[in-house]
C-alpha cells in the first residue's frame, strides 16, 4: 500500500486552495481542449466500475481519460461481483497490479474507501450513497464561470439532503459561500456532518442555514440547486418522498420569488415536473447543462491533480 498516493473520495479531503486550483485548472483545460491537454495518463489505463446507472459520469470520465492520453476500461460491477464474487479488498489488490487509476460508483461509501485503502493507485469517487464530489466541483466551476472570480455568493439547495447536497455543502464551506438548505426536517443531513461544515464555514466565512421557508430562502439567492427526491437505491421510498417534497418543487412560482438573474442548476438526470419543472430547467436562468459539460473539464483537472 502506498500511503502518499492521492484519492478523491469526498471534498473533505481537499483544502480550499486545492479546490480553487482544480477549478482554475479546469477552466484552462476547457479553453484549451484538444489543443494542449496534459498527457498525464499517456500509456496508462483507468478502470471505471459502476454499481449504479450513469450517463454523464461514464461519458465524461471515459472522454477525460482519452483526452489525457490514457485508455479507459468500463467494468459493469455485476460482472465482477464486488463483495459477492470476490471481496472489495481482493478486487483492489488485483486492479492495482494492472491499471493506474480506479473510478468507482458504488452504493456504500465504505466500498470506495476500501478500494482506496487496498490499492496503491488513485481512486476517484464517481458517486456513492454519501457523496458526489465530482458533481460539486463541476458546480464550483460553473459558479466560477458566472462570477468570474472566487468571491462570496449565496447558494440555496431545495430538496433532499442527499449525496449531491452534502458535497455542495462541503464545497460552499471550503470556498466561503453561504449555503441554505430548504428541506423537510427529516431529510436534513446528519447533525455531525452539518456541524463539520459549520466549523469549516466559521474559518472561511461561509454561513449555513436550514429552513422550510422557500420564499425567504430564495429571496436573495444567486444560485438555486435541486436534485431528484429519491436517489438511486431509494426507489421504494419514491411515493412517500413525492408527497413530502411536493411543496418544494422548483417551479416558476419559486423563480418569481427569487432575483430575476438567479441561476438554477441540477446535477441531472432530472425528473421533469417533479423536483423541477421544464419551464425552469429550459429557461435562460438554467445552467444545468453547462454543469453537465463541466464534469468533463473538472474531472480532467482532478486527474491531473492526482497524478502530480
Ligand atoms: N450527474 C450524474 O452523475 O449523472 P449520471 O448519473 O448520468 O452519471
Ligand atoms: N442524488 C442522485 C444523484 C444522481 C446523479 C442519486 O444519487 O441518484
């Protein structure tokens, strides 16, 4: 095991400076795409393991590895039977002998931690039940493109305190952005996690607020974010969640309570007419598809960070 190798399992591992550097480099990579891509993966192979479906993550990582000179391999987890056909530890110890980078989307966060623990090559979390760090970095890049610099802003997340929400909370805490979560109280992230973000925010100047009052929350919002009400793996709760979250739909009425130049994003895939209406997702305020593209640029930047 190599204790000095870097992973990206959660944004908690990155300092504010590292996050800013990744976003700044991603902007350069975006500008110089296919012109000056650093070939940090030349002659190297990156393997992707998916326990859950994916469009954006799969396509952006595969493209990222190619553009950085490497060779991507996609493994469907059913075929390798992670934790059933073979232990996660043995899979990690086998992969490290052959490939140079592991990218994994898993249910349990513990699985990516184990892959990282038992392999000497970098591991990137491509979404677990707990975190989706690459999505939050892509949002960070999209915010940065709109603001033109790293300066204080106000992010309002409407919906479930889920993996994407928690990753955005860490992003905001580390970059000094104010964060409000509008959600029914039973869907808030765990108190210990909230306290960690508040502690980081106390050092960076970021303020956290948790409310059910949509109007006052969006009144001064610069960025509104939402995500599905039932995440992958929560399909059985779909109906009860629909009921609980229906007052928190991001629709034109919510937009009318926000500043007219507010930006709206969503990690996608969206359930149109559930957590967000089509007129909002397709409006001029929407930056969701910019963010989807930015997954590519920011993940290339993450890979450069892990290999330098
Ligand atoms: N946002 C995101 O991770 O999309 P996919 O689930 O399609 O990869
Ligand atoms: N919270 C969602 C994000 C999908 C990209 C999920 O985990 O299904």
